[in-house]
C-alpha cells in the first residue's frame, strides 16, 4: 500500500462513526485509571478556593503539554473547556464531555471570535473556563491574546496551574506532552490569580500575556523540580 493510500485509509478510519464513538470513551477511561494510579499532592489550591469563596468564576490556564491529567485538577467544579476546531478536536471534545466538561469549539485561528463570545457566556452562566493558551498547535509556551481578552471583558481572574510527576515521559510533539508513569508521585501547583482591568489597552494586553507566560513557566519549573528534594 502506498503512502497516499495508507493516509486515506487512516483518515477514513478516524472519521468512522464507530471509531469516533469508541476511541474517546476508551481514552477517557484510560486517563481516569492512570490518575487513580498516581499519588497526588496539591500546592496552592487555596488560590482558586478564595476566588470561589468570593463568588467568582475563574479561568484556569496551563500549558498544552500538561493537559493529560488536568481534567482531574479540581473535581466537582463545573467547567467549560476550549477545544480547537481542527480534525482531532472532535475526539478531544468527546473525551472532555465524557469527563464532565462542557465544550466550546474554537481557537485563536479558527472560530476565534465565536469562541470568545461562548466563553463569556459560559462565565456569566456560572461556569469556570479551562484554557490552554498556547494550544492547539503552538507556538509552545506562548500565551495568545484571547484568554486575556476574555478576562478583561468578564472580570474573571486567570488562575494558572501546572502538573508534573516524579517519573514522567515527554512525547516528541510540538508541546513536549507529558505522560506520568503509573505509581509515580504527582503534583498540581496553582499560582496567584491575575486580574485584567476592563480599561486595559492593547499594549497592556501584551504585557499581561508576557506576565502570564512567566507565571506559567515558573509554575511548570516548580512542578518539575518538586520531587527532586525530600519533602
């Protein structure tokens, strides 16, 4: 079979209704079981709890490469997850729905304005938002402006978080996707909320993007280093 024929066969398989129904279910269950096999600790969880105590919905942000275990970062809180409109997005959308999230389809490049309007409605409707600001295809660890715009328009605080594990593997993907090894110790580390005033200018939005990148990079570094010293 030639490369072209093989590619067509794979594309047809991915779009098969039975595959589209079964694969997301299996993926969601595997994610849950992997999480159950980790020994998890939480750091800084008081940050989002203080926001909720004030009646605020929050915008949870983390780098795309730390996505795998993030559906379990704070179980029981209603959330809406931004999922891109690219071909694989339908699989991710179904996985997110199985795991209890509402799904908003869009990204900075496709369906951007519609997605922003949906995110605003979700927050006003009492949902927390879950966003990977460098997704779905990068550039890696670079915050796009959309999440800052939503925070500006809604007043909802952006609360960064990262995840890591004592034993982990990084895939050779654009985002260096992290997969924890079963039975490892794992950590979620939250950072301080970031508020974006409604009067924020375009130049100030850029500064907020840079500040959020720094916070996420620092949290990710802390998470990766967390188990290198005895605690």
